[in-house]
C-alpha cells in the first residue's frame, strides 16, 4: 500500500480509536487497515498504537507521527492543487460540526449551491449540542457559539449573536408579562444545560447601567433540557422563558407566536467562531468552506457586542 494512503489510514484510526470504525469510514476491510498500520510501524521502527480489546490509543511516538502526518498530508493536498486557479477543482471530504439550529436554518438550505460550485467535495455534517473532539474525531472545522475555552485550536471569529429573552404568547397571557427583574420571581425559566444534573445559571442579563458586568437572577423552572430543539419547543409549548439568539427565533417573533420580554435587560451577545486544528497549511477546501460559512452567517451576526 502506498505511504500516503497508509498515513491517511493511520490518521483515521488514531482519530477514531478503532480499526473497525476507520475501516468502515474508508470503505476498506479491517484486515487492510491493520496491515497498513503494521507496515508503517515496520517502516518507522516503532510502535504507533497501543492495542487492547477495548480501545486503540496512540503511543508517544504515535502522537508525534500523527501531528507530522497532518502537516504532510495538508501540504500534499495543497501541492496537488498549487497550479489550479479554479476553486471549482476542489475535491475530497469535509467533516464539519455545528449547532443544529445553524445547520438546519442557515447551512443546509444554502448547501446545494455550495456543492454545485464544488462538485468534487463531499460534506459530512455533524449537528450536536455536545462539544466534539476536533482532532480525535477528525473534524476539519467546527462552528461554536459562546465563549471559547483555552485550547490548542485556532479560532476565526465571525461576529456575535444578539440575544433575546422570550416566552410564548399563551404563557404571557396566563402568567403576565414581567416588566422588571423583580417580576421574574413569579415566572418560570426553561433551563438549558449541556449535561443533565448540572446547575443552570438562571436568567442572564446585562444591566445598561453596568454594561461591562454580566449578571444573573436565579429562577425556578419545571423543565430542564439539553437540546436546542427541545429548548425552543418547550418555550412554544408555554413551559417558560428562554434566552436565545434573536436570529433563531425571528420568524416566531414576527408571527407573534413568541414575544420578547425585558428588552432593556438582554443577555450579553454571544461570540460565534470557527475552530480548526493547529495546522501550518489548511487544505484549500477547508479555507473555501470557512470563507463560505463566514459569508452566509454575516447577515445573522453583529460586528461588536451590543445589547441594544
């Protein structure tokens, strides 16, 4: 098997931690994948992977080789397309991850035109509320909403989501519309957490008198969800107040199904960023996709934090 193909196989095995999963994703037999890794280890004179009945993990040498493989394969992809001026010549797989509302409302409706421009590309689109492991799971880039944690990933800021607090018209008809922060004591919040069992912060807001400080009011709530789709549906069903990007609920606000509350005390705007692994040279297909994402997201974002 060719060296470059073996390197690509090694990357997939290392990222997925499984020979079988890598074989399935690459359309190869498990025996072929195992043979490719054995040939690499023989060629390099070192063990790249620790193999057990339950998992496959990189050795210290395997980690070093993994990082060099990423750079070398990215360089080769760039080299193959060095003299192609037309980006329509792009080819290969793009594996990306983003929140479900963005995938559903922004990306998928525009994806046909992107693929018509680049028919040689294949897109694997993951939409989950959990934070995927960009390196281990082999993602080319991910879109994140919210404050980023320190990591080895490179961030490309796209802008900010303006946030609103809202409730269904039926809920407000039954419970009244809060006019002040003190009124929230008589209301319920639909709690959103990434992990059920964790403690939600409550009603988050920025006081116009102290715009540099983000504050919160603890609130009761009968329902806690860990999924953005369920979060919106719970609000529409009249289960309480939610706090979401304005762009995501704009149609519901326009139709009157939802109403904004306490507009003077909106949550702090949330940064939106594209993240990718720390590679010296990103493949052209990833660069083009991220530029396209930045363009289609632009109408939904504001340039700088502003609660007004």
